[in-house]
């Protein structure tokens, strides 16, 4: 059984997409071993509990500094012997030490077509705000491997979504989730668990 750990900070609709994909058989031979959050009031926790998935709250503020927080997170995730760590709306930037502790085993969902509107400062609604301010006609979402640079790792899947003239940040966020994020995140997990991709020179290639 392929063991997945999901890190969340908020609503958890991407977590829900993974749960649903396992429950309806789109993702086979996998289970979510744990859902970890830095926010004790994250609704994602409720989604995990509704599905009898173990949850763990590890808050940055409980530690003297960020490194000690990350060490605790690394220890906990190592204990779980995970095959894959999914950052699904996890709003903590992770250090090189964290990334190297789980090399090529961490993926992230980002609500834009990377490299547009990505990197430090671009998260959640801020991404969609940037897209609307720039007058983009197309946006989308990206699933990528996580490296020490924010939103910079090898791209696994991207999906484009149209921007409408009357979009607000909220309506655009919702459409990007519905038309892209909730589809490509389970697809990316399948590609990894079925060993359909490899990383060559920092680029994700399909294994035929
Ligand atoms: C999603 O749109 C996700 O792509 C984004 O946060 C939202 C979380 O929603 N992530 C980032 O911005 C990371 N840079 P969710 O909690 O409902 O899955």
C-alpha cells in the first residue's frame, strides 16, 4: 500500500479531492496515512476526521524557532514511513533541510501556471489577485515537485483555465480549483504511484 501524508493549512478541498479519488477508485492501492496541519482551526482536519484519517497539529508557534518546528515535522513524517508528501494548501515555506529529508517525495499544488504568479508572496487569493490585475486571459494550476526554492521544482502537470471579464478573486479561485486543481492533483499522485514519470535534468518526463 502506497502511503501518503497530506500537509494542509485551510479548507482542505484539495485534500478532499484526494480522499474522493481514493474512495471512488481513481487512485488505487494508496491510503492517506496522516493529515498534518500548522493551523488547529483548519477545516481540512474535519474532512480527515470524517474519513477516519489520523490528524496531527504541529504549530510553528509552539517552537522556539522555525528550525525546531521543522525538525519536529520531519521526525513525525519520517515515523510514518511515507511514500509521498502532498502539500495541499500548506502555507509554510519549507527549508532545504526539510526538502532533502524527503528527496523527490514532496509535491505541491499551486493555483497558477508556474512560473507565472509563483514564488514568495504568491499564495491563495493573492495569486488570483495578481492574475486579474495583470489582465491575464488564461490562468490555471500546476502540480510540481518541491525543491528548496518556492514553487520552483520540476513540473508534473499543468492545466489551463479561462479568466472571465467579470471574475473576482473568489470566483476565479473557485473555477481554478474545480477545473484544474481537483483534477490534476489526483492525476499527479497516480503518475507517481504507478511509476509513470522520472526526473531528468530537473524536468519531469513520462516513462513509456
Ligand atoms: C489552493 O488553491 C492551493 O492551490 C493554494 O491554496 C489553496 C488551498 O485550498 N496553494 C497555494 O497557494 C500554495 N502556494 P484548499 O485548502 O481548499 O485545498
